[in-house]
C-alpha cells in the first residue's frame, strides 16, 4: 500500500468522526439557545473528534473491520454524552 493509499484510508476512516465533531456543537448551539456553552466551539469540536475517533478505533478493534452500525451508534452516543457533559446538562 502506498502512502497516498494509506492517507486515503485514514481520511475515510476518520470522516464520520470529523463530521460529528463539526455538526454536533453547531446544532447544539442552534437548538439549545437557553443553555450557554462552557467551552468554545473549537474546544468542543476537538473533544468530540477525539471521543468519536476512540469509538471508531474501539469498533475496529472489537469487530475486526470498520463500518458496523453498532460502532456508529456508539460514536453518536458517546458524542452526545460528551456534549451533555460540556454543557453541564445535570444543572438543568
């Protein structure tokens, strides 16, 4: 496998984590206007990307290949949990 092929595979593997990390804080700010964000948009996106990338890595390790819906569901649930924690959702 050439370096460009490896880069292509890595970019495609982390693409769902990137889009989740980009859209989740933006939609949270749009939909939950009453709640102020504790962290900046960049910090939230960075945390979400790391959480989602770890979820994708764990799914790859557990199932032996990527692209399983269970992995994506876990990624979304972990992303939602981290968003709830960063917005201090327990303070309702």
